[in-house]
């Protein structure tokens, strides 16, 4: 079961140690509405776990999305339960139905800084977009940052209202929350205000269209040309008749 805690970025997720292994075991779990997974930690061997598909879906439906901080309660042997704090390391989806078919968790410490990828949320509208005919070109949709697990922002706002035509905002220009440090290359462009490109018709296409539009010219033959053609036609007919007569005589 997934339960929301006091913070929008934290949930409690119930799980269990997974006995079924291999492709057949994983497929059997999925048919029962269960997602197989693995918990990876800095120390010790990975732990194979399973969680209900519905509970995992609810855990992901927070503002933090895949950066949600999860308290994973893993039931093992009778009367035993392990509780650990994890982040989602990787989700695997079915290529057709897009349902979650596997999850990897990363065990973390709440007192140790980690590196995560956070989506950008663009705010405002540049004056040149409204009145000058410019357009915003988004070059990045997220940034990689470092912070404590409890300080992971659900999104990073980016104000573009002061952006003029020809200007570009780089990663270092984005204001980050307190305690959050930039890991992405600070010089990488994030968003730019540019002039829309006007597509020109390809020269080859234009020439082809012009040729198609030209009327077909039919050349009329001269009288002497017509007479020569008729004479040749008559000569060919006479030769055929003479050949046929010779064949008849040969038969007789």
C-alpha cells in the first residue's frame, strides 16, 4: 500500500521480498498486478522485491513524480520487516501498453547529498514573442543538480519574460532553490528567443512545377513530308503482296 506522508515529495510504500525469479516468475507476478523490482544499496547485495502495481502508480502521482522520496517497507520472513529510504532509479515500461513492468530502487541516506535530474518549468512570456514576432526555442527540459534528498525540488522554475530577441539563457542563469547546486555544465543553453525560420521552396521543385505547367507543342508535318510517308507506305505494301504471291507459286 502507498500512503502519502506530510510532504508532497514523500510516500510510504509497502513491499515484500520477492521469491519468484527469472522471466517466468516475473511474468506470473505481473499477471497478479504486481511489479517485480530490485533495491540497490551502497553496501550489501541487491534485494529482490515486489510491490503492487496500483501502489507504485499512486506513489508516482505526486508533484515529485520519479523523484519522490519513498519509505519502502519490505516484508520478509514472518515477524520481520525492513524499512529503508529509496529513490526510483529506473522504471521499465511495456513497449505497447506502457504499463510499468519493472522498477529499480536506489537506497539513500537522508543526510548525504545526491545527484538527481529535475524538470524545468518555464514561466512568463518574452516581450519579443508577444509583439516582435520572435519565438522561444527550448534547448533543455531538465537540469542535473546536487542536494540532500529532503531538498529535491519537484521542478525548477525558469522566468523567460525578460528574454530579448537573440538572447539565450544558460544553465548558470537559472535560479536554484537554497541548498541545491548545479551539476549540469553551466554554459549549456537552456532556452533562446529566435526569429522563426521561413522555409523556401526548393529550386528543383519549382522548376519541375514550371515544366509541368508548360503546354505540349505538337509539330505539324509539311506536305512534302506527308507525301514521302505515303510513298514509303505504298512501297511496303507492294513488297508484302509480291512476297505473298511468290509463296503461293512455290506451294503450287
